[in-house]
C-alpha cells in the first residue's frame, strides 16, 4: 500500500520484454528482495537491488501481461524515461495523500494542459464507461501513482489542479497533450458506490 506522495523520479535504464531496470536516488537500503515499490502507480516487486555510486540504487522489476495491458508501462514508456517512485507505506508513516494500492485500473490520455499564474490545470479524457461514477469533484484519484484531487468534472473530461511542488517533484512536468497516464480509482469511493448498487 502507498500514499500517492512521490518520493523520487526514477529512470528506466534498461527495458527488455517483461523486465525493466530502474535507477533512482531514493534510499533503498531498507528494502529487500521482494519489497514492493510503486512505479508510475503500479505496485511492482523489486529484485536485484544494487547500490551504485553517489548514493543511488538500481533495481529490477518483472512486469506481467496483465500489468502491461492495464498500464502505460508497455508502449508509452521508453528507455531513459522518468517514472514516479514510492516505497511501500510503513505502519506509523504519515499519510499525506490517500490510500493507493498500486492496482492500476486503466489508462487515459491528456487532453489539455494549461499553465496558470500559480498552478497548472491538467485535463484528461473521461472514457471509463461504468467507472466514470468514481470520478467526482473533490474526490481522490491516483494518476501515475500521484495522489490528486479531482477539481472539475465535465461530460467527456475531468481536470486536476497541480501546485508547483507536485509539478516539480513528479513526471507531470514531462507530460504533453496525448500522453498516456495510469489511473487508479479511489478505493473508498469504489466500496461506497458498490454497496449502493447492491
């Protein structure tokens, strides 16, 4: 489980079929073989954790077919691309975002990015059919593993407002119109709405 507060931007150093090698400045000295790390919002199992020079680390992850089908870790993620990283939540850690499980539901694409005076507006396509009900104003959503708040919902799109800290510390700053992102709907909304429909 994670909080959606990104701890580092990792770099994909090698990308083979189903196996990615990722480098990071995140301290992984307290991680072990089999630890869970959120990679662009996908909960993946770390192996071959290796310290490198300048207090950096590298680790490998295996990515199964189900994950490749549901996430942007397949065709849209390139070698040397930056991805959001977060180590799994420890009991007693501060929960600054919301509970993020790393179980990506689907992907969507950026439809528009607006730079304002004090923030950025990111607009995304809303094409989730029955899952559209999980997107509500002021509700939580995970995009590329980032805990974010839905600011506005329209017929075919939804918008999030991004402050400079989030912009500068995540890969949102690299996104362009048409780029694909990972979506995980808020589990609290999922359980509440599922109970209502019984």
